[in-house]
């Protein structure tokens, strides 16, 4: 509830009114308490007040009960009692709706929210994948190779292709980037597949969210309520918390330094804030602590909503100046210890026992301590939180659709853009390599076939020459034998002739002799 005359945000009323100084809002805030004690009401009252001041708001809506902020509230007995007890009608209290834009990572109940793989970076993605130190090192090499080779990592398939590419060429990168084990690459690939099955691939891509689009004001000057629908996203705690950490980093990186300001540039409310820090590596926790500490100079007011202050690391909790603590239950030793921790985090009030009152608070009551104009925590007050002016009900789906249709961001974010990036480039490169390999294999096969053909032809030639030599040899042998037979026949004829001649000669000689002798006789 924004009180313009005093330039303060009226949050609650106890023995006195409790105000939040807008100039101290960038010292961050905590809204804590057990389930059902009124944290959501407190969140809405403060968020509505920021909007009234012209401060844009981001809020993660896990249960869906913040969608009603786009509709005016309605009176009931609880609201009427608060109005009468606090004198709200005289202070100008009225039911009202607020300028709202809905977002949803999965694009079902709001404009899709995307970021690129490069923008999220290897550290947050490693946390998202639950990687070990060695596996995180492998992922960092993947990012470095992509950066050095000018391969844009935009969507999820880019990252998967890049991991595969680096794994396949690990031996080539070893000299420049260090040893890359196949086991680490395999673990990253399995984690990516598991994350894709959870729908994380819808979160990575383009058009990426421009944080500046959340820094908007409506035509009437009120800050726009940017509500992220998280009922489905919250089923994947690592994705949810990594998304919120990414947004903090984006704000820290992109917003300019403004120093001390009269009011925040934007207010962020992170529900179930303990998930931001669960199982986070020390390096990541140190980064979160640094961002929370330094982001206030960018004019950002960060509000953590959780059940117990002990859910927040002390290094972060120590930077939170504005606190609203709803009732806590303490049945176990650990819960009692947490109760004492929460009580001691306040500047004590001599009028009551803080630890005892924490267990007595009714729904809608809280212990409240805000920073004064000098930045000093005020003494804790037991107070009733003001009722919100917007509806506490969940908005109908038709109302959500109407708000989305009226949003100017639909044309920018509702359609996915898939431009050329690492996946397309590596896929084309792989096709070229496969074609080159196929061509080389074909050329090798042809060369092998040619050589085999030449070998076969040479073998045939030798066999042919061998056969020709054999035939020539046999022919020569036959001719020789034929010549020998002919010679033999010739000799036989000659012998016969000679013999015949001899015989004839002898016969003739005998006849001649006989003739001579006969004549003689």
C-alpha cells in the first residue's frame, strides 16, 4: 500500500504502522514463515505497492495464486475486518487490478521464456546437470572450443552437438585445451539427455529474453507485474533455481550502476528461495553472494520467500535488511534451533519475547523489521499485514489468455527462431566429412579395383605367355619329332633305295656275269 504523502510503503500495523522505505528497498528483503501463515499475502502487498510507485516487478508464481493480480479483489469477512481495524477506507484503500504480463518457460500459461546456452554459461549449466568437478571442466572446454571456433551455442541441440564434436576430436584438442577424458564427455552427454527429457530444451533458444522487457511501466505509470508461471517448472527444482540464478546474473551484468536511488528500478520476488542454494558448489555460492551484495548498486530489490531464515546462507542473509517473519512451528530439536535462529535475527523489542511470539502468530500476523531512512533495522514489531487490493483467487484460463493476447510481447517471444548455429554448422561439417570419407573410400576402392584388375591382367598375360611358350615348345617338339621321323623315313627310304640298288646291282652284276660267262660259255 503506497502512501504518497510520506513516500513510504505501508506494510503492516501493530501498535504502530510499519513502513518500508523505498530508498532502502535495494537492501533486499526476506518473507519467511511456515506453510499457510500468510507469506503470499505479504508478497502481494509489497509487490502491489512497488507497482503503485512505478517500479516493475518480477515474481515467480509456484502455486498459481498470483495470477489473480490482474483482477480486482473482492471483499470477505477477513478483508472487512482488516479494513475496519486498520482504518483502510480512510486511507484510500480500494480494490484494484494491476498491469500484468504472464510468462512460462514451457509457453503454456504465458509468453515463452528462453535464454541461449552461451548466456547461461558453463557454471550454471554444470549445476543444472549435476556435474562433478571433472565433468564441469570438460564442459568448460566445450564452451572454450565453441568460442574459439566461432560456433554459437544457442539452443539445446547446439550444446549436444558441440559436446559430441569435442568428444570425437578430443585427441586434436588435447595439446591446446588439456586432457579430455571420454568418461567425462560421456557423463555430460547422459546428463544432457536426462535434462532434455525434463523439457529443458524448451528453455534454451531464441528469441532470448531481454531483461529490459521486464523493466516496463503501464500507460498509467504503474510498474508492470511480470509473473512467471512455475507450477510445472517447480517440478524440476534444479531448472527452477538455475533459471532464477541466471536472471540475477543477467540483471547484474546488464543494468548500469545507479548507486543510491529513491526507489528500486525493479523488484524481484523469488519463492522457495532455499532451492537457490541447495547443493550449490562453493564457487557458485560465492558468486550468488557477490551478486546479491553488488546488485543493490544497480537499483534492484531482491526478496527471498522461504519457510525459515536458516534456509538462506548467512553470507546472503547478512545482506538482507528488510524482514517479515510469519509464524514458525517448532516440534523437533532442529526446528527449535531454527526458531531460535530466526528470533535472534531481529532487533529485539522489550514489549514481548520474540521466540515465544513466533509460535503464537496467527495467519496474517508477522514479526516485521524494516530499515529506517538511515539504513538501521527498526525494532521488531508484531503486526497484521495489510490485505492486498487485487484478487486472491486464481485467474480463469480465459482471463490469462486475454491478458496474453493484449501483451505487446507476443509478437516478439511467442514464435521460436532457429538460426544457423553450432548444430547446423557441425552437422554440415559432419555431412562434408562423411561425403569426403565416402569419396575417399570410393577412390580407394576404385584404386584397389584398378590394381586388382592390373594384377589380374598381368597374371592373365603371364599365363597367356606361358601357354604360348608351352604351345610353341610343344610345336617345336612336334616339329622336331616330325623332322626326326621324316629324317628317319628319309634314311629308311635311302636305305631301302640303297639296299634295292645294291640288290639290283648284284642281280644285274650276276646277270652280267652270267651273261658274260654265259656268253663265254
